[in-house]
């Protein structure tokens, strides 16, 4: 499991370690990790450190110190290294060490004319095959400013227009992306690899900032005793959570899912959802879909059972047209009945627009917030999972009374800080919120946060969300069946982890369907894959699960 912490917590832990260690010892350790990452990147390109040209971008704090010591180590190994100082306050001991090792120092911070600065940056950047970004790390505040902003802005356009893109190795965090909520507030250099110190910080896992980190390597500096603020599941975590059926199992112990999907406008949506639930390994899939789609469903999923009955999880909403009153009623009833029996419920797509009607049928409960008086509210339990995409999340947030500068909440507000919004929606509704996107974010009402970034862009195709809803139904039914057997109820953490595991399976199935490998590829020549249908994702679900379990 990848874990990220608040930068302030890591800085505090780091401060204690720095105080206890010999002067610059941790900085040298960090720099060693940066130099090793540069060497690995060059190896992937078929080159060596010896004879390569490296440009270190150096800010005025300890992040710049890391970059300068890394510059020294690379020069010691035979690289031609230049260090571009973008601050007048470069770390003095690291600067002296770099100079002594033969690093060519370019003092950009003292140039008064913009044209001189641009010429210096262009010349240095164009001849370097590797850029080491050590301008600002966790000591940064707000978007880059001054010389740092000018230099980074220029480097972004040089990189975009260069036929031989340089490799960018970021020190700790790509400069300018240190914000705790994952927001991207200004210019920054997207890294191929980020060498992070001590532990991952929030922006490394939170979208959209996390999209600019490249692969992440952690240089362990010592223990970090702090609460985890965001996690990302890996294959091994999915395997730990998955229940492989044994000799004592039968279909009810594996989990039965009820799928209530489709309306007159979108009759066939339930087919993808039900097939996805079945392929994820539900013991049984009960279906309630419009009569017009029944024959098609049973042609491709004869195993589906068309009657309601005992189940361990319910999915409502895929293919719901909110104007179809009959189907709205059926979905509200199915969801309410399951919630009142404490079963997990996935509310997807059109279902998001009817949650007020579901909530209205639930009993009020007492809620106290800190010292404020107890109030009566209608909220979901954490085992209800809402799965909006950014547009649906914006509508939901607006209906719930949130507002941004523009009035309500716009899709762009959600996309600028998905984890913040998923958290707010979870807190307000009491449900677990899975906010879908290129990086999907799961937030539980008790603070659990997962981000999963495995899905390829090809996943953005009609019906992919229906497949995800079916997978989630099956995973939650599996977890619920296990919880029933163990005599406890599904906790907020288990629900959030289950939703993240379902997202992992969906994303890996999409990767396999698109002809991509299961994991991120190293090196420059990455496969791009090919278009897929949502049905192709469904087809690959068993292979994705097998990949986790082997
Ligand atoms: N402690 C240690 O020994 C170890 C620390 N480690 C490393 O230290 C890093 C933290 O170092 P740090 O605390 O010095 O802060 P850092 O990120 O370098 O930034 C400070 C500089 O940035 C500037 N600046 C700020 N905001 C800005 C903006 N928006 N736009 C432009 N400039 C901006 C600010 O300028 P000022 O505001 O003072 O003008 C100041 O010059 C951490 O990420 C890790 O890499 C590792 O080596 C392990 C050992
Ligand atoms: N750019 C992207 N890269 C990767 N995955 C994406 C991207 N955009 C959307 N997705 C994923 O595709 C799926 C789309 O779901 P949704 O929008 O509900 O589609 P539909 O309603 O047509 O089924 C979600 O799982 C989402 O996370």
C-alpha cells in the first residue's frame, strides 16, 4: 500500500532526525537517492552517468541543497553538470561541495535583465539530457513566483518544443506542487520520476497534482510517526482483501448482488452492470431491469436471476432516467429497503440525482459536532457508496448547499481538488464517495482516503461506469458476506478499501482490454494501447483479479 502524509508531519519528523544526525547527513542521503534515480533513468535510455549532461535547478532552501549535493555526486561519476541558481540563497555548504566537484554554477538569480535570464536558461536547458528539479520542495508556499516561476515557465515550453525531451527528476515534490489538497496552482515541470524524502506527501497521491509526479521513489530517512492521510492500493493489497472461495463456501457466502438498473431511455445499461458483478465473482446476481432489455440480458448472462430475494449488496442507478417515475420509485424502494437492513448499497449515475428521495425515507439520527448542540439529521451509513463523476459530484454538491465563487459548484471546481470534494461530500452525506475520473478518489465519512490512478484514458467510454458499479456491488457483497459470517457489520474503512479494490480491478481490466500491461511501464517508449468497449473491461475482470491473486 502506498501511503501519503501531510507535508507538515513529515517535515516535523524530518526536523527531529536532522537535529540528531551529523551536519547535512540526511541531505547527502537524499542527494544520493536523487543521483541514483538519475543514473537509473539514464540506464533506461541506454546511457550512462559518465559523459551525460545534467542541469540541476537550485532553489534557496534545503530542496536546493539536495539538488546541489546530487549535482556533486553526478559530477564525481563523470557527468557534465551545470547548476542553475534561481535563488540568491543557495545552500552554502552544498554549493561549495558542488563547485569543488567541478559543477559549473550559473547564477540566474542575480541577472537583472529578463532577456539575459532567458538566454542563460535556454542554453543550459537545451544541452542537458537530464534536468534535476530542486527549486522548491515542501517549504514552498502557493504558486511559484519570481525567478522560479519565470524559469519553470520557460522550461515547460522548451521541453514541449524539444525533439529530444529531457528526463526530469524532481527532488521531493515537483516544484510548485506542494499544496496539501493536490491542487495545481501554477507552472510546474512534470517529472518522469520524483525522489521523495522520508515519506510520500499528500500531493504525490492526490489528483490533479499526482499526475505530474511520474514514478515515485522514496528515500527512507527514518520513521514517520504521523497519521496517514491518503492511501493507494497495490495488487498485493487487493489480494489481501479478496476472499478466494474454499470448500465450505456456497453462493450466499460468496455474496449475492441485486442490480436494479436501466429505464425506458437506457434499457440495456443493466446488462453491463450485471455482467460485471457476475464476472467479479458474485455468488449470484439478481437483476431488475426493464422488460425491453430482458431477452438481451439473458442471452449474454443466462446465469442472472430475475427475482428479488436474499442479497448482500444492492446496486441502483445505472441507466436511470430521473424522469422515469416508475423506475425512480423502484430504485428508491430497493435502496431504502437494503439500507434499512444495513446492507451495502452502490448508488451510481442517475441514482445520484435521487438520493434526497432515498434519504427522506430513512430515520433521523442524532449528530453532534464538537461542542455544538446535538441535531437530528438524515444521513447514509458508510456502507452506502455514491459513485459520481465530476459533473454529477458538482450537481450533488450544489444541491447539498455548497458554493464556490461562481455561485454553486462547477465541474471545474471538483476537478481542481477532487479529494477535497469527495471528502466534503462524504462528510455531508455520511456515505462513502467514490469520485470517478482519470484518478478516482474514494473518501469515507470517517476520513479514509484512497486514490487509484491505474486506469488508462481508454477507460473513458460509455458504460465503463456501469461496469464499475457492478464490480463494486460484487466486492461489497463479498465483504458483507464475510462480515455476516464473522458476526460484525461492514466498517467505514472496510467499505472504503473495498471500493478502492473494486476500482483497482476495473482499472486493471481496462488496461488489459486496451492491450497494456498491468502496471506502469518504465522508460520512455510506453505502449499506448487501443480503444476498448465497456464490455471489453467486463471480459477482462477475471484476468485482473487473477493478476492480483497470483
Ligand atoms: N532539513 C533537511 O536537512 C532536509 C531537508 N530535505 C529537503 O528539504 C526540503 C525542504 O527544505 P526547506 O524547508 O528549506 O524548503 P524548500 O522546499 O527548499 O523551499 C524553501 C525555499 O523556497 C522558496 N519558496 C517558497 N515558496 C516559493 C514559491 N512559491 N515560489 C518560489 N520560491 C519559493 C523560499 O524562498 P523565500 O520564501 O525564502 O524567498 C526558500 O528559498 C524538502 O522538500 C526536502 O527536499 C531533505 O534534504 C532531507 C534533509
Ligand atoms: N481520462 C480518464 N482516464 C482513465 N479513466 C477515466 C478517465 N475518464 C474517466 N475514466 C473512468 O471511466 C469511467 C467512466 O464512468 P462514467 O463517467 O460513469 O461513464 P458511464 O456513465 O458512461 O458508464 C470511470 O470509471 C472513470 O474513473
